[in-house]
């Protein structure tokens, strides 16, 4: 992959994360959002010389990155910090095909009302999944990483049921629908 393509994808990933923060987001200004994203140390995820990445390594990186983002930007809850990171990674890794081997299999879907609605619709008869994924109704209610991990574990169960990668539970996203 060319250096120019890498740079374009990285910039686009930042822009996509900025665009994902709508009216309910606690930070909205370009300065605040781009400063927050640029403060996250993504280097370990894109350093191919480290070899393949595994779930334990990625999940530890993710938990640390979310916590550090919340510490740097206290207006963010864990849910909002995770969404910023997850949208950025979805764009760079899933769409842009960048990152260490197996990283695409590790990244988390951005949790928001649209995804929770889609999960509830598809898995209405699966309380074992919904008790984990739909334990909150708004991103701001995800206030600690244990709660976030519970939702992601439910998404992993949904992905297994759908026979797809974790990020691909996004196929259920209902965010473009009108109420």
C-alpha cells in the first residue's frame, strides 16, 4: 500500500469519526474531536513488524486506549470514547484494509442506538444476547469498561450466530431509519 493511500485513509478515518458525533455527543468541535483522536496511540495496531495481533492483545490495547481518552477528555463517557475509537478503526481497518494481520477480526463495532435497535430487532427471541447488548439505551449510559465489555460480549455472541466477524454485526445497524 502506498504512503499516499495510507495517509488518505488515516485522514479519512479521522474525518469519519468526527462525522459520527452527532447532536448528543459531549464533544463536537473539530479541535476537540481531532485532538482526542490524535491523542490515541494507534501505532501498535498498524506496526506490521509486530506480527499478527490476537484478541487478548487487542482487547487490552482497546481498554487502555478508551480509559486514556476519557482521562484526557473528561466530557466523554466510556461509551463515547469507545465509539470514537471504533469508528476510526472501522474506517482504517475494515474499509481501508490497514493494520496488523488479524486486526480486522478484532475490532469492535461502534455501539450506538442504531446498532442496539438492529440487534433488538434481529435477536428479539434471544434474551441471552439482548441482556448483554441492550443493557443500555444511550451511548452516554456506558459509563465504565465492564459495562462496555458486556455489550461487546453480546455482540460477539450475535456475530457467532450471524456467522460473521465482530465488526460485521454492523449489518444490523438501523441508524438510517426514520422513526
